[in-house]
C-alpha cells in the first residue's frame, strides 16, 4: 500500500511533458487539401508569387531551398499567419481554412509527402508542427 502511495505522490508531482513537435515530413496534410489549396493559390497568390512559386518582383519565392532555409525551425502557425497577412495592402482576403489549404499546397509543391489527415486550421495545433529543410 505504501508503494502505491509513493508512486501516486511521485506522479502527482511530476510535471506533464508536452508532446514533442511534429515535423512537416510526417504527413501533416492530405493530397485533397493540397489540390484545394492549389486552386486558391492560383486564384489569389500567383499574380504576386508567380505561377512557378518563384516570386515576382518584390514578392518572395514561396518554394525552393531559400524558402525552406528561411522557414527552417519555425512553426506552421507562423507560416499560416504570414499567408493570412497577404496581400500587404489587403490582408486576410482568405479565410483561415483557405490559408490552411494554401499552406498544404506549399508543402506539396516543396515535395513534402502528404498523409491521411488534413492539416488543421487550429493555430494551437499548427504551432506544434515544425518546418524542416529535409526529412529527419
């Protein structure tokens, strides 16, 4: 009985360990979501960021090694917030779900594999997904 009480007391005093962040390489979006995001990208984003996602004039590329280098170690929440801030002269022209779908399309275009679960539009969940240059 005393061993049970000691174990219970230890567990009560042990801080809960937060779940480890996930990598974008763990299949965090679906192919269907990326397809929906592709339509939105070409309707709303391509005029500035280009049909090849390489950027146009002052709008930066949203693909390639330089893009991955710039976002390496940051969360998908930060990237979602950047998408939502576009275009600079009229931010938030897309809904959170549309911005999440565009985010899925960017991951697809970066050749990061899809999975069986859609990327959530929930900011707290996106804060637990980390952009990495290469598959860990």
